[in-house]
C-alpha cells in the first residue's frame, strides 16, 4: 500500500434484480466496499447465513466439504485491454475465478471445482444461470461473475452465488477497483461466498506483514515486507541495512509496528504505509523485544532487559513520554498479546523455572500462569474471537498449539521440527506461523486451520519468518 488511494466501491444496484444485459449492468455507488446482498450483516462486508453456519473454534466440516461448488470463468461484455497486469478483460475473468477457487480450496473448508474444465457462461447467463446444466454436474452451489472495463480505466467486477437445487441466488456483490487492485475483487468475492456458506467472518481480503530473509545462515539480511493473504503482491518496506523483526499491523491497517536493530541498537518504529515514512517510538541501549499494539491502537507493549532482568512495558503509540513497567519479577518476561477487548494480556515468562504462558490484566495486575502441560511454552497470541490462545510448545520439537484462555483444552495443530510464532487470521479460524528447515536454517511461512488437518505453505520470493496477519482491509 502506498500513498495511492485505493478505490474499492460497492455496486449497490446488485442488491436488487438486475437485467442480464450489457447495457443494463449495474452502475457504481460511492459507499464503502461491502456486499450488496440484502441480508448482509452489520459492518461485516459479507452476507451472513440465516442459520449462523459453523460456529465455535472447531467444527465438523464434512458437510461443507461435501458441497459441490462450481466456480466458472468470469464473463465479460467485451474482450478489451485493461490497465491491469492480467491482460484483457477475458484474461482477467479467468484470473479472478482461479484466485477465488484457490482461496476456497486452500482454506480447507471447501473442495470447489473449476474454473478449468467447466462450461463458461456467456455474459447474459451470469445473472440467469442454466440450472439444469449444473444439476447434471452434481453442483450444489454455483459461483459466477463478470468483468467490465470502465471508460476511466477502472474495473467493474460482479460476483454471484447461486443455490442450484433451489434455483435462486444466495448472495451477490460487486466492486469497482483500480487496475492495480484487481486481486482485491477476487478476495472480496471469496469472502462473500465463504461467509454466506459457512457463517464465518471473512478473511481473504487481508494482508500479512513478515520478515523477508536472505543470505547465509550465520549472516541473514532481514527486511520488513508485506503480501496479500494468499502470498501474492509482495513488497519490501525496508532496505535490509538494519535488521527488522516481529512486525504487527495497526488495528486501522495504516501502520506497521516493528523492531529494528542497527549497529546493535534496538529501536521500535511505526511504519506509515500511506506515506512510506516511519516514526521512532523508543530507542534503548538495552535488549528490546516483541513490540505489540493494543486493540485500540493507543498503546505499544514491548519487553526490555535491564541488569539481567527482562520485563514488559507499555508506552504511548504516539511516541515520547515515559514507559510504564507492567511486570517486575526475577527472570524473563517477554511478549504480550492483548485480548480482543483490551482487558487482558497474555505473555511468556520463566519465573517458574521454565518458559511458560501467563495472563495478566492490562494494567499488570493479577498475573497468573495458565500453561501446565509439560515442556515449555512461548510466543502466545490471543485469538480475535477471544476464545483461544495460540502458542509455541517446546518439548523436543517446536509445535504450534492452541488452548483456552484458562489453559485448558490444549491441542497441537502442527507436528514438524520447528514451527513457531503463530498469528491469527482476522476471523480466528486459521493460524499462520513460520517453519525452519533442519540444518539449512531456511524459513518459510505456513498456515493451518483449527482442525490441524489443512496445512499449506505460502509462496514467498525469499525466506520468510515472523508473519503477522492484519485485520480485514477497509
């Protein structure tokens, strides 16, 4: 994201019956991006299932995986060149449908088919599906859409979800996007389909900050970088002159908080994504670790070592002013992830003799240990839902696990040699982490859903670590 302003506009006309002709295609409105379905939930940007769909942290997904979801190539009223990097509108239609299919497949909840090998609807059929054709193919759900090039160079994308058996639309939405942002329309459509069928909150239209790693094992260059939730649109934010570590998106998506080491001197910076400038929050001569935002964006947590003792502090995100110490016990207290309501903080400490997970109130009071299952526990991160804490469990290998905020219900989600530093998707259903390869020390970003059954590696141009999943994009 740069100073260039994103134009992602809702097509409100899609909410009603729209004639299936090119000349009658819906016109753009000026409200913020969201679906145009009349049953959309408040401020969610997606349509919600009437029965609530899947709920809770782990659900029986078999009924959703058995759904036959057909995703067709998006049609166009005229195959003309676009200012995108995808080619013509026909090329763009194929690319959009491929991204939607990959999104729905890779999250582990659905097993869609298409767009390759499926009939390609004409532009007029997008809003008038040939239901018998899809019934014969055993499709339960159908996703169709269109792409149109606007006179001003922007792109209009329409997205429709149909119930084949009931022969009726379930959700529909549309967006006007700048050429450079065409992938966002695919993610918005994916969010619409995912949310309508599962009842879950969306997460595809989000971004990930991470650390890009290059160079030999003992002398790595570590740069701050960002990418889309599916691993596309990589962008480096820092040059690598100073080592960058542990990034985190601000709650409003405008900034990234990270730790920088230049000449051995730790500094906490806030990088402004719109202006490509950064603000120094605090610089210390003592070792400093793991800066984190509060949910309201007003505070920054960090850990600092003084005279052999490491404690957790908080400081105003505006910079300046004195830091407030929240822990004051012998040993090492590191990390700090706020609960979604901002009332509590989860962190790691070795005050009991080994690394374990603790919880305290936001003002530092009522500190108590919650991990009691052997081995060591580190890098805790509170779920956006508030019902789970993800962490790294160290007992021989390093594995990503989750537990309830009271320490109960611990479950492993991964089983590799070194998986660590979990970060949650905006809807609290999927966790990303980084995996280190034995001997080589090469790092890569992976994700796994809460069942632990659906695991995949994200593509990155170089080694990658310390992922931080941002909220849904505005």
